[in-house]
C-alpha cells in the first residue's frame, strides 16, 4: 500500500503487501521486499534493500547499499550490510 506523497525513482521496487508511509523516498534501484513496512518520511539510498517482514521506523534513513537484516528504529541512520545504526536523531 502506497500512502500519498511517496517518491519512487526509476528502477526501484516494491514487493507484495509492502507498506510505504507518506513522504518516503525510494532512490534508484532501492527495493522493499514483500510484507516489509516503511514509516513516514523514510529515505532509502540507491541499492538499499529492506528484507521481507522488516520495518523501518518513521524518519529513518538507509544509506546507499544498506541491507536490513533487522528492524530499524525511528529517527535512525543505518549503513552497511547488514545495516547497523550509526546515528539516532531526536533522542
């Protein structure tokens, strides 16, 4: 399900039953697998991947090439594969 005001760039993908929150951005080649969930205002860098049934919290960012193996909390910046939190905003 896509909420209003979502930006999906070229060659990005969104799997079945995935939920994308309002004001989220999927950069080129970013992918959201089936049954995954993005909160509001999430940014996925190029080639970022959200694994099936994982959640990325509101206002979080995944850097280019980041791959989630676990949920990402709200207001976090995650990098690498597997994605690890390097910054937590507003906390």
